[in-house]
C-alpha cells in the first residue's frame, strides 16, 4: 500500500522548495534551518503523503503543537501584563486572543492559504483552515528553531499588532455563552428552540427561537444550528445590553 504513496524525505530539495523558502522567509522574518517542517505545515491530509519512516506527512500534529505553544506564550504575556488579573480573568482573555475567529483572521492576513497543498478544491475548504495552518506554522517554527524563535514570532505577529487588553476586555467571543451566563445569574429561564428551516432553498437552514422568561425574545436562521443559536443570542444581547453591561 505504501509504495503508492508519495514519500517525503527531510533531505529532499527542489526548485519549488527554493521559491517556497524565499516566500516563507519573508513571512517568518528569519531563514528556516529545515524547510521540511514548513512544507509539512502546509500539507493537507488529502494528499496522503508519508515521510521516510512511513508516518503521515500533514499539518494535523503540527497544529496540535502550535496550539500549545501559542497558548503558553499568550498565557505568559497576560500573566506579566495584568498582575491583578485572577485565573478566571486571565483564562477569559486568553480565550479571546486564541479564539478560532481570531486565528482564522491571522491566517488570512498572512495569506497562508497560498502555500497549502491539497487535493481538495480551495473553495471547499472550511473557514477554519486559515487558523489551522497558522497554528501548524507555529509548531513548525518550534521544531525548527526552538522556543525563543517561536515566542518571538508570536510576539511580532500576534501580540504586538492584535493584543490590546482594554479593547479585549469589552470583546464578546460568544454571545450564546454570555446570554446563558447572564440568564443563570439572573435566574431567568431560557431555551434555544431549534428547528429545520429549508423553505424554498436548496441549502439546508436552521431556525432558532430564543425564549427568555417564557417569551420569544429573538429569532434567527443560519446554515447550522450553532450559527443560528449564536445569531439569536447576539440579537438578544442587544435587546438586553443595558441590563447585561450593568452587571
């Protein structure tokens, strides 16, 4: 079976690697020691590549590693910058910085999608591909250059341009979580009533009615239950904003 899979060696080089090396160096701000890790960071599992030991050659494990590195560096930064913040505050702030939405934004800003090798049509990539490969890139930096370079990259690309603590304090990353927390504190009964709403459209939609205090407060529809519930919760937030902010 493996003889049908393209093998990748850590020592393999080509003209394409040279072009990739130049482009990735411009993004990183330093020259990689081993381009192997960076090629792996942008290889989708659909390619079915393996390394010279027969192990899968794609970004998924690097994504896991990069997520851990990113969380560690952000945690240390918040710990040092906000000495009065308790564990709950620091955890909430870190979640805002490393939210999937924010990571996707970072990946898009760096145009990392240009490097992805895949058998999947780019139009069919989910939105999270941008954040996934950003995390994989961080994992590649760690393996190639060590923690100091990894920390420096995160400081330069994430913390300095994006981390504004006063602004982050007021940022809502999940309206659904915020509404649920508020309802629980205020002892208000609530329910997200979700139903399939296809209408006359080919694509499946879901409708949501948000009940608070046994009354329908907002309605929303989207292509998934999760998105519809988040949209309904966001609308409810603006309905009750004055009461929620006071709390």
